């Protein structure tokens, strides 16, 4: 049972435009969410996180939005750059005090020059 | 400079053999984790350790074993009991179990 879902396996976006990556979850007890970026044959790198008490968190070109009622979060990258081409994973925790991360299946983002 | 190292990057093993994957961190992190990634799937937790000499099973611990004798090291043994060992293995650590996890570069294990 996939509790964290990324329904788009791939996404292509023109350089300079906005990239929007989506993630849905089923467990309403999740209250902390993270996005990781992964290049081939490398470990994921942490990008940005959000706790359930917020609906938006911004860090430079990256913004994460959380809609708790819809159990949906999204990552916005603007403007998109060629170096953003990678696989993006969303992950969720049951609480800030819980160490276990549940990952989605990932979305491969390709930025077209 | 600080970080998480995993060795080797690529590992080949004959069916029926045990193999140990190395994970070392010099970040002074208390907690360490092992995940595996399969094509088209997210990362799945194998084992984690919050402190030296203590570890817990994750979602897919069968066929694996770990030890945590030192804070810096968390080796993973893939035993012959693991039915589908070919995968990309990722080690992670966090300052405390509540903090963001940071990942090593991974080891790709192929069973021939």
C-alpha cells in the first residue's frame, strides 16, 4: 500500500519556466514532509521541508505548498534551470519526533534548454 | 570536510554469498539508516539505528543484518537469505532521530 504517491513518473519543462511537482498522501497522521533531489548513481540531497502547521515554505527558487485537506503537496521551482534535471522524491513522517521516512516513487524532471 | 561515505560504489556478488556494505559518517550524527531503491520505486527502509549498540528493523529487514559498534559506522550485511538483493543501497544519517536525513552516494549491488 503506497502511502505517498507521485503519480507523474516524468515531467519536461522549458528552461526559465515554472516546474510543478506533485505528491499525494493517504495517511492523515503524516505531519512533516520533505523533498529530495537525486541525480543518477548518487544519493538524494535534501531540498526543502514543511510541517503541517504551515501551508507554504520558500527557499530561493524552491517553494513547497501543503494542502492538508486534500492531502496534497507540491514543489514549485522557478525559474527552472538545466541543473534542476533530476529525480525528485517527496517523503513524509508521522511526526517530527518519528525517524521513519515514507518515500514516494519519484518524478523525473527534465529541463529543456 | 564532513560527509557520508559508502564503499564500494559498485559491488558484484555470486548468488549464495553474504556481502557487507560499508557506511561511514564524520558528521557526529547519532542516527543512521539503510534504504534500498529499486527501479520505479521509492526508497524503502531496511534498518535504522538511533544510538551506538542499538538498531531497529525497518519495513524490509528480512535477509539483512546490521551492527552499530561505533557512532561513525553502520555496516549492512546482505545475506544469502535475501531473495532479491540486486538494488541500489543508500545509507543516511541525521544529527538526532528527529532531524533531516542526509544521504551517502550509494552502493549498487548486483548479484550474478
